[in-house]
C-alpha cells in the first residue's frame, strides 16, 4: 500500500517540479506512525448497535446518496493525544460547536468508494488502498491529521460487514461508502485545527443510468475555473465542489448537463463536472489513441481513471485481452485543447469522449457547447463507444467479482 501512495504523490509533485516528500512520510501515511501520538487502532474499536434498525428501501426507490444505513463509524482526533477510540454507532446527527473550523474555513476532505455483494453473498471493495492513500494526501494538503490507512480500512471493513444486508445483490447495485474528515476546533481563526473528526457513512445505490447509458451534453466552460496551477484541484476536498454548483446551474439553463472545465488561453480540457475526462482519436494508420489529461496538479487522481488506464495499457501490451476491442490501441497522458477536438471532429478522427468516476464509472459525451455553437461528438447506438464499452464491461466485472482480480478486496464471505 505504501508504494501506491508513493506513486500517487510522485505524480502530483513531479508535475509541479517540486521535491518529493521523503519516502518515510509516504510510509507513515499507510503504516504505523513513528509519532508519539496515538494512531488509528483497529483493536480499540467499540461497536454499539442500533435498537431500531430501519426497513430496507425498495430498490426502485433508490436515489444516489438519499438512503443511509443503520450505522456509522466515527473516530475523534486531537493534537495532544492523537486518534481516539473508533466507534461504530447508530447513524445520526453530529454534535459540533458553531465555531468549528469546518464551518468557517472549509476544513473538510472526503472519499468515495463502493462495496459489492454477489449472488453467493460475497462482499468486496474495489481498490480501497487507493482511496486511503488519496485521503491522506488530501489531509496533508489541508493540514488535517494523517492516519494509518491500513488500520482505517480495517475499520471500514467492520462497518461494511455489519451493514452487508444493505448491499443489493442485483446487477448495477452497490453500497456507496463515504469517508469524511472535518476540522472541529471550536475557535475562529485560520490555522491547523487542534481537533478533528473522521467518520464514515454508507448508502445503498442503484445503477447510475437505470434506463441505459445516456450520453450527456457539456458546456465548454471558460468563464469559471475548477482548478488552477498550485491550487487544490488534485485533492478531494469539499471546497473544490461547492463552487461548481452555480456554473452547473448556468450550464443547465442553456440545455447542458454538465460543465467541461477548460483551462488557459488554449482552452485545455481538464475534467467533466466532477469526473476525469477521456478522449479517443483515430490516427492515420487506424490506431486508436486513448487520451486523458496528465496529473499536473489540477487533475484529481481518480481511482476509476487509474483503473481505465491500467486495463487499456494491459490490453495494448497484450497481457490482457479486452473482448470486442479489436483496434490497435495506444494510451497517452497529455494535454488536449478544444482546437484539437474541433479539428478531429471536422476530419472524422474523433472517435468518442467520456467521463469516468466512482458513481457513474463511465459517462459518454455526445455534444459540447463551445463559443456559441454545438460540437457533435460521435456516439454509438448503445451510448458508449468502441473503447469505453469493452473497458467498462471488464472494469464492472472486476468490481462485482465476475472476473478474478487483485483489485477486488474480500470483506465478507459466507
């Protein structure tokens, strides 16, 4: 796990031409702390079950992030003692002082991952080590306390085991898991907080596209920015998301579903709403080039992004065969401008575009509103294109356990 974290922060910091953190810091983030303060300890866990369990919601009523399970995991931290006693307790409101720094200075980070349950009752998580590594990177960036990622993951597994009956077994369903850390220091003043709270809540979710994949239309946004060089775009912090709500409302008024965030005078493509972006070009010899913007400090290192790149590279190298992906494939992490996209549309070289993230996995794109006109993006009848569909199918099979994979971490097995 330490190597995974090191790889992530290497991407981020090399892109900024700054020296890397010492390897010992990366190791500390995923292993036992050398600090005199207490780190997260699975052995201290206390479990207090609810006496009034909820009725499970009907599957057809599930909306993303609307239903929550019976229990939550909470772990307090303070600067004098470190991490306190982990507790799984009934889901309910948090008690916070009105002066808590999370309310005033947005000291908040979070993650998102999923648990799956197959027809035999086997429960798995998908690449959770990446989420632990990324959450520690975000905590470090906001001067929040870092933690033993392996120990925290063990506690999340305990919560998922307790709530496993909430995980639907039907295709396309899962349990969305939301770890959050907030600054709770109850004095107004901007500084590293002397207290914090780490907690986890869970929500059963259905397919992101219950009626099949529907390509989305994007507004090529130049009047607002999601991230900027040297900022926090590469970290999963709450303050990155609220400023995007108003631009999305503006895009919706113009008939678009999401924003395509464009950066710099050349209008470089960065992200789609809250997802990573992929573009597929056809080269002169018929080779398909799968392109995604590089981790330059403005792009979030998405787990789905990394998974798509890994599968595509394995296919291109011949170590993995993705069914129905017959064209020769090359993979590039490089910048893409709107001019390149427009030129590729005109010449017929643009094959497809799609967003990628935990919630939707793959979200095809069919139209971009840019500088007063719509640019039509090719889509196939089934929504996804010739590269995204076979990668999506293999990725989902690994997430659900249909395909054996080291990425699938067993939590419970009957």
